[in-house]
C-alpha cells in the first residue's frame, strides 16, 4: 500500500475500523448557486443520506418532495425516485448517458439530479476506504503549496466499475493526514475543472469525516477561483452501522 494512503487511513480511524462499516448515514445541507441553474433551488437544503460501503449505493431522503427518496446504485447502474414506502415512481438505467451533450447551464430533471448526487456523495462519504477497493490505484505524487502550507497528494485512478466524477482525481492532505482538497473533472457538467475543498474534520463512531465542503472552479494551472463556491456541503451528524 502507498505510504501516504496508509497514513491517511490511519489518520481517519484505521483500515480495520473502516472495513467494519456497512452503512454510513449523514444529516447534511447542500447548497450553492448550481442547483438554481439546474432548476432545483433549495431542493437539497435538509437531507438524510445513507451510503452502503460494500457496493455503490446511496439513498437521499427526502428528495424533491417530503414523501419521496432517490436511490442510486450500480451493477447495473440505475437511479430511481421512490416513495418512502419503496414504490418506484421514476427510473432510469444507463443514467450517465442521459447527460450526453449537456452543458453546465443545461437544466436537469429529477433523475439527473438523483444520479449526480447519488454517485458524488457515495464517493465523498466512502473516502478514504474507497481507495482500497478492487481496481482503484492510488499513489503519491509531488506535493502542492497553497496558502503558506505544503500538502501531500494522492493521484487516484478509478476503474469503469465505479461511477465517479472522472477516472483520474487528485486528493490533497495536510501534515495530520486530513483531506484539504480534491481535484477532478465533472464530466457530466460540461467537463468542468473543479477544486473541491474540505475542512472541519470530526470524529463519528471512531471514523473521521470532513464536515465542511466547498466546490470551486479550477484553473488549468491548478489554482482555484475562490470568490464564490458553486456547491456548499455542511454535515452536522454521521452514524455508522
């Protein structure tokens, strides 16, 4: 295992404890101007999210209405909108194909929305355990200097079996092994270059998670436009089972 990855896993609670988690449930608020641009202003302000760690599956409740939830899963890949009682209201398979030709300003229907948050937040909450999954490759690359600090970096490559923003991403860690930033290309948002900042790490049931995330546009040289985040994520509670 890569030395930096080993350090990160230890700093976030240890591989054994992470491997023992079956589901992660978070209460969170998701905001930012991107949702209004997509036609869903305020739709994600109060969410309960459950992700499964043994397979790529995530459930958001409520989803666009008090009595609905969204379910995203792979194998095969599909997103559904269900009643809270489990009755399927809408469904889309091969959901990523539904974004073909979309630009950053293209509005989304609620299955587009469910797909995006479904795969994205599964990735966020399963990190760093995600880096140990079959087919995932992680190795340390040259450090990065920002705001008077030096951050170590992991270059991570994901297999096609994992739905994620882009196949290659870079994760930044401070001296304590805490995640400070991640870079990726949001392929389904017009291949936007993103710098996604993480902070306020807290311990929940022995595992460490960043509880504040802010997403900004990234420049080709790796610098960030920090004037206004396009997406904000704030977590106030997490439970592990």
